[in-house]
């Protein structure tokens, strides 16, 4: 395969090992989606796309539940906005039209990949890193100063 396209770097760390490990897995899923897109030997990717979307749905629900439980334990002040962002992400995944996938598989993979990577980048670097900041596991100067801060 092509190798890693999306790197889980220190810029994504919250300083909370359990959350960081789950975020790293989401990047692995993004790389698996990218590898499928690049695999020219697979002409019919429908079954694999469905599997990946199902895995992404299941994994994000588990991750969000774990992350929200952690936020509750520490009394994170932005938990409501985090929950809302999580619900919107899951809703987007649940709205996937499986029938539309077959019409243009590579275009659909690109759409999923674009959504996933933009969301991961904005949400982890913004909203999720605030959890580490609130918990004191990362310092203010390590927070990104960009327009994506706080988006979810």
C-alpha cells in the first residue's frame, strides 16, 4: 500500500493517553480509507467502503462515549459543546446513503476522507486539546493559534 498519508503528530496530543490512543486509531482509519482510494487493483470497492464506514461509526461512538465520560469525571466546562459536536459527527455518518456509494466509489471515498480529516484536524486541535489544557496535561503555549480553534 501507499503508507501513511495522515500523521498523528504531537500537534494532536491532548496529554491524556487514553484519548490520544483513540485519536491515533481514528488517523489509522483515515489512512486505511486513503489506501483503499489509492489501490488501483481493487475495482469494486463497495464492500470495503461499507466496512470502513461501519467501523468508523462504531469506533467513534465508543471513542466519544469514553471522551465524554472523561470530561464528566474532570468537570470539563465545555462538555455540552463537545457532546453536540460528537452528535453532529455521528449524525453525518448515519446519513451516509449506501446506495449512492456504488455510483462513484472513488469520489465517495474522497468525500468521506475529506470530511473525516477536516473534522479530525479541527476538532482534535481545537476542542479536544482544551480537555488537556483544562486537565493541565498540556500548556497554553502548545495550543494552536488558528481559525480552526474550537470548531467541531
